[in-house]
């Protein structure tokens, strides 16, 4: 069972991650359009893009995403 107060040893479980994704999606849905645009601008700053690309590279290396998914995401980031 997921305990949000327990420290993770290495990585979060997939069930915990899906729960966090659901919470994030709901929060995004309840935001005003202006807040959404502000958050997107912040997320796609050059230094954040580099971090996202590094994370995607790690995901590709570990087999979480395929080479094709990596290429598509990289194209969309610019």
C-alpha cells in the first residue's frame, strides 16, 4: 500500500506513480487557462528542456520507452 510519508528506497512503484499522475492531471484540469499557460512556459524553459531530455534518455536506456517514442518526444520538445 502506498504511504506518502514513507521515504522511497530507490524509486516509486507504478501504482503510486499512476496515483500521482491522476492527482496532477486533476489539478491541471482545475487551473485557469492563464495558470496553465504560465506553467507550460515555465516547464519548457531551455534548462528544463535539457533535464527532460536527460530523463527521457534514461527512460530509453532502461527500456521504459521505445526508441520511436523517444524520437517523437524529442521532436515535440524542439
